[in-house]
């Protein structure tokens, strides 16, 4: 017998796990516990995200 998890519940579960992982990452980052190469990757990803956000905010639909 298999248990079927409703789609909405599966998304809630995944979101909960991702939010917990992000919180751990943010806590470790604030405490300076991340390796330098990971910090560089995060900075690059944040810069890319900010650039995309700036591009989308500059357009009119």
C-alpha cells in the first residue's frame, strides 16, 4: 500500500525544508562561517538576481 501525498501538501513540505535550509545558510553567513568560495558564489548570485530585478522593473508592460 502506498500513501499519496496531495500536491499542495508536497509543495508545503518542500517549501518548509527549503526555508529551513535558507535560514541555516543565512545564520551561518551572518556568523562568518561560510567558506570564502561559497561567499563569493552567493555574492555573484545575488548580483545576478539584482540585475535581473532591475531589468524587469525598468520595463513597462
